[in-house]
C-alpha cells in the first residue's frame, strides 16, 4: 500500500560537504571580523574623522556623530549572531540555512560592494589606523560577496540548496 510522494529526495554531491565547510569557516571569519570592526575600529574618533572628510561642520559632527556611531554599531551587532548561524552548516544542510546564509552574506557584502558604507568611513579608517583599519571590512564584506557568488553559482548549477541532486 505504497503512496507516491510529490517531493523528491535530495542526494549530496561531492560539493555538498565542501560547501558546508566553506560556509562554516567563512562564518567564523565573519563573526571575528565583524566584532573587530564593530568594537575596535568603529569609534567616536572614526565617526568624527569620517564626517569631517565628508565636509560637515563641527556643529553637525557634534550633533550627528553619536547617532551614526550607534547605527553602524547596531548593524555590526546584528550581523554577529546572523553570521554565527553559518557554523551550523558544518554539520547540517537545511534548506532554510542555505537561503539564510545566502541572504546574510549578500547583506554583509552590501557594506562595501554596494557602497552602503560611505567611502569617507574607509578613508577615515586608513587615516586613523593605517591600511589595517580597513582590513576587517574588506575581509568580511569582500569575502561575503565571494561567498554569495559561490552559493549562487552552485544554486544555479544544481537548482537545489547545498549542491544536491534530486533523486528520481
């Protein structure tokens, strides 16, 4: 008395575990990089320097800098646990996790790649900390862009999350 189900089972390919490991490792790097950026690089001095570079007056800087600092830190604080979700990919290949990591990585990438972080913030980071001041942003946002493209590429190739094949 068998019944046919409409859904097909998914079988892993050689890429399935590799994608899981890649996502998990990137997630650890993104958590560390985002924490460094949020709590060590983004400072009141950075905000003031960034706003001065954008041509704001001393009065505008004094009025707007605390809010801008708070907003950037809140974004970083939000991305820390979101990125940490990706560590689950080391062991689990849930579809929702794939989609979540694709969206989270694309969102993280939007910081520098889509210009959501103003160039004056990057310039101020270099002014205050040297080239290492932009390293956390470049690593987290740049690598998140690469991870997004990799996940999207495998999704397009296999038409399923985690590079799996549909069994008939």
